[in-house]
C-alpha cells in the first residue's frame, strides 16, 4: 500500500468516526474541510472504500431518507450508499491515531494527522509535534549549510528561492513551538495557532499555511452519487 493510499484510509476512517457519510459527502470533506487532498477523484476514493469494507472496518448501508429512495429511480441511478464505521474500524483508527513514528510527521502525512488532533490524546499530539519540529530543524540546518556552500555560485533568483524555502521552514518551526508550548501548558487549541495545519510547499519541500476552499458547487451527477 502506498503512503498516499494509507493517508486516505486514515482520513476516511477519521471522518466516518464523526458520522456516517456517503461518497459525495466524504469527497467534499476530504477536498474542502480537511484540505489534505487537493486533486481528489472518485476513482481514488471508491477503491479505498471497498478495501475498508473488505477489511471489516466499514459497512455499506442504503441511503436512509425517503428523499434518497425516491430520487434515485427518478434520476436513473442507484440509491446512495452510506458508509458507517464498524467497531473494528473504530479500534483500527484508534491504533493509527496512537502511532508516533516518522510516518506521523513526514510532509505527506502530517497535515492529515493534525486534522484529527481533536481525537488524539495529548501525549501523542506532543510526540508528533516534537517529531515534526525535530525533522524540520534538521532540514533547516541542511538548507543553511547548503546555502553557505553555494551562495557565491547562485544567481539572484535561485538565491531568492533558497531564502524563500528557508523562511517557510522557519515559519513552521515557530508555529510548532507555539503549539508545543500550548500542549505543555495543558491548553487545548480552540482557534488557530499561527495559521493552522500545514501543507507541503512545492518550491522548498517545506510547509505553508493550509488553504481553505469553498464547498464543491457542482450538483450531483449519476457518476458522482452512485454510492
């Protein structure tokens, strides 16, 4: 299983722990509310859902509203399928939440983990935040050393790009410091601390503020709402 598919399974389980949803709702939450997956298709989501069902972590149920039951035949499509977390799925998700190894704070996974910090114990949050900070401090040290070696050979634009990358890492380290201080003081995060969870910066490998996009304005289509 690829790292990205593992992140997706984690996020789907976390969202369904909050409430049962059908595929369209899940896709919208993944693309907008979490902001973790920017280019996300049903062709990726539904195989993931089928795998989770096969593993016994989810069950499929028919849409439970009269409106769903009546609208589907009229529109020439099957009724929506609602996905619900099983007891085994909840236990599996809690095991994933408790993991604090390197995979929890790499660029590809940290934003997804942070999105579910509200369901994570304080000691686990601390270990993930400290691991992320340590990883970025190592990266920052390497970036500074590289810049010192190559500064004289770089043109102005390449040099500016290098500086931008360093500033992005420094900004996230400051944000992590604030979060760690709050956790140590026993304060729960109610609003945002320096910008919120982070997404990978494509120019530097660092992280920047996570954008929030609006709701998906497209109406349901047969291809979108089959499940």
